């Protein structure tokens, strides 16, 4: 994971860069590769997209299903377990690391953000705040998971909810800011 540059030294308030030239060039190449090799591909070509992601540094377990319309800021900051789904139009804004556990689902147009800024800093310094979405979690359609959050195993974030604090295992959260609604009880869980 690449650390951001000093906002004061680079003149962030005047449009200066947050990351090194090497990082920025990598992301240009990555963006072109995703556009040319993956963005247009039909939904069933998950294995092909996973291959491209791995070639650019993502660590993906088996049977990951990442759709072509997903936006991934830096594949090297993405770690997915087995059987993870990242749905159409989802945005993984992973300036910081995003870890998604086994059997987790990130639904269509959900947004996961792993960075923020120091609001009391005149130069608005970028701060990386990794996000962890543990196994069996579900981030529903158009929901937002904020910087530094850990979603406990099996927890659910309802559609269009906004999560800014970590969740308890198997909790179901809704609203903005998201609050605990109830506890989830899974049935028909296959035995390994």
C-alpha cells in the first residue's frame, strides 16, 4: 500500500498530487487496461476479469465474481476471499486497503471508501483508513461503507444506508448514519 504524499509539501490545496508519480502512472495504465480488457466484457466472464485484476496486484480467492462495470481505484489494495461478489456499478475507492472476506457480497452501485482527509488540517492531508468486510457480509444496493470501518462477520448494511462505525457480527444495519436494526440468523448454511 502506497502512502500519500505530504499535502503541505505538494501543494494539495492548489491541485498538487496526493500520490507519487509512479503511483499515478500505474493507475493510468490500470485504468486503460480495465477499460480495454474488462469494462466491456459480458457478465459471465468473471474468471477473465479476475485474471486481469491479479495481474495488476489484486489478491483474489477462487470463484470471485467482479463485474466489468466495477470501479477499482488500485487493484494492489484489494484482497478478496473465496466466492466474493462485487456487483455491477460498485465502487471500491481503495486508496487504502479493502479486504473482503469469504462469501461476502457487495451489491450494485455500493461504494466502499478506504481513505479520508484530516478535516482540521489546513492542507487537508489525505489519510488512509483501511476497510474490512468480514466473511458472509452483505453490503446492499447503493450503500456506503466509510473509511476505517470493519463490518463484523455476517453483518448486513441495508440498501442506501451509510456506515461510519464498525458493526457487530450478524447485525443488520440501516439508515444514515446506519444503526442496528436487528440480529441476523443464518439458516441453511452449508457445512465445510
